[in-house]
C-alpha cells in the first residue's frame, strides 16, 4: 500500500511538472561590468537603484561565474551549455581568424532548444559568435533566434555610436558619423547622435510587448560599460556615453564620469524593463536574470581605485583569478523567487541551458556540462545539485587554465600541463593571495588531474604549449 501511494504521488508530481506553464525568460547581460560595480554588491560611488531594487525583490547570487574571462568564449559557454574546455569558441580570435570565433552547423544552443519548444526568441545587442563573410555559419538566426538586432562582431561593438547596426542579416545605416580606426568599422564617433544601447532598450521593450501572449526568450546583450578601445587609444577616453548624468558636476576626470554614467544609464534600462513587465501583468510569469559577461575592464583609462570594480577579489577581465570571472548575478521572478534571497550556490554560465530547459519542460540534450539551478531559484536548496568542478582557460599571452573544486578550492595553472598548480582556499582567501598547494597536496593533486583531462582539443584552439612542442 505504501508503494502504491508513493507511485500515485510521483505520478501526480510528474503530471504537475508537465502541465506547468512555460515561463518567459529574459537574460540581461552587461559587458565588462565588475562584481563590485553595483550597489547591491558593495559599490559606494556609482548609482544603481534599479538593479539594487531587483536584488531586493529577487535573489542575489554571491558565487556565480561567467563562462570565460573575455567576451566571445563566455558567450559561447552561455549558448551551448558546455564549459570553456568543450564549447565551440574558446577565445577572442579577431578578424585574423573569424571562423574560429563562430558557431558551426550542428552546434546546439539554448535558443534553438527553446525555439523548438514554441518560444519566440530574440537576440538584441552584441553577438560575437559569427559574422558576415567567412563566419556566416555563426549568424544568430542559424542558431535558434527568430530575430536579431545589434552588432555581429565584438570589434564593431567597441563603438557605442556606430554608423550601422544589423537587423537580422540586413545592415541598417544610423545617422552617426565616425572616424574608422581598427577592425570591422570600430572607430569612434565624431558626430554622436544615436547611442546603440538606447536603441537596444527600445527594441527589447518592443519585443516583450509584442510577444507577451506566448512564451518568449529574450537575450538582451548590452554593450555598456565596455570601453571604446580605439577612442581610448587615440583620445585617452574610452568611456563614451551620451552625457555624464548625475556625475556631470563631479570633480573627476572625464573617463571616470563617463564610466559611471554608462553604468547608471544601464541601470535605468533595467528599471524600464521591470516596470514594463509589471505594467503588462506578466511579471509573475517571467524570470529575469541580470549579469555580466566577465569581470571589469580597465580599458577606458578610468580610475579603478575610485570604483573598486572587482570588489573583494583580485584581477580584472583577462584574469583567471575571481576578479576576472566572478560576476554579479541576480534572479527576479515575483512569486517564485523569494524577495531578498541570497544564494551561495557556485554556478556558471554553462548552467543556463539546463536551467532554461527545465523551466520550459523540455529535454536537456547531451552532452551538457551545466546543471540546472532552478531548485536554488525556488528555494529548494536540498534538491540543488552541485558542481564538483568548474573550468576556464585563456589563450592570450600563453595558455592558462583554472578550475574551482567543490565551490571552495581554486586551482590555476599557467602554460603546459606539467606546470605546478597554484592552489587557493576561497573560503579563507577570496583575494587569492596565498598559494596553499604545499599545505594541501591532496587538493592540488585532484585539481592537477582534472585540469589535464578537462578539455577536448579543437584545431582552432590548440594550446600554445602544444604548438611549441609540436604536440598536436
């Protein structure tokens, strides 16, 4: 009798899950925003009232990680649900090798799975995983998006006042005029009239309004507060904003005013979206995630000491210490995610695919490295699976690897696989200042063994040490 009752209860739970409505999903991602650049994560100077409110009304994660320490691979991890050693795009390849920075036919994305499940899907903003020409295999609409508006190339996205943007595969001219510098029409504006992220906000709000009657997935990939690298190099100021907002009268260098203004402007965008969801009456049917693609940059020539963008962590973008990869991560879903909740769950961008699939009641394809964090969102911490390892690598300036073991132990290895692993205890040393490998050889050995097997080789992303040894 007991087993019969258990079977009935299990069957009821299964039917309940199958009948659960598919929630709307919005992934909002800033570009190069540091863990410490929001008030809810300790920022004291820059104003972010809307995102701070989002955190008060939702859940703030304190140990969530980007897919990589730079743009393209982080986005590839997000789309494919595979960690940095398995995903298609492993680094910022640039225009010299665009095919290495493009998704390929057959790559399965979270957008594609949701699209097949009946979701309307849109990417608005920066893509970075395929371009026109040699990298057309990676165009957004070939990987699950019904609609795309924004930048295909990350180099083009350096310019916040571009002379054109892409609408699907059509180039649309904008009234900005610019001085072209560098790759792919990046340059810097000399007649700055239309700010790209303002346009992305309007498009994102419009998409939600027009698709509110059916489930939708919006990937809103902002460009703020990324630097205009070309403008920084030539004019000494890469923090290009339409105005300085509440910082106009500060006794600061213009780079600092611009950087802070971009973040506060971004905060206003988020506030508009949350307000619209409430006004449309769909907030309780919509999960909104806010995060950043990697750690903070130092390319606008602004004062890092003024803003402390990495918070308590060491390093910035391009670092494998937590300052380069641990990111703000906030989940907002009224009625489902408990207001004011805080989660120490250690997760990464690879987990979004599995989470979205679970919430949409669709099967998760194999192989994925991510695990669903839906139980954590719903406060069911006892049901939340945990990663044994998280993995990252970095190809610029020599191959490096990093892994997190059981949410506490961080191993970093530079160059070849026989190099020693530096070990840090994040429980007692979040700044990763003290190498404890000699004190905990068991943990160092576990990380060493994992790092040697964590990645699969791709011809486009052969580690530099293999090339130097002739070991391919």
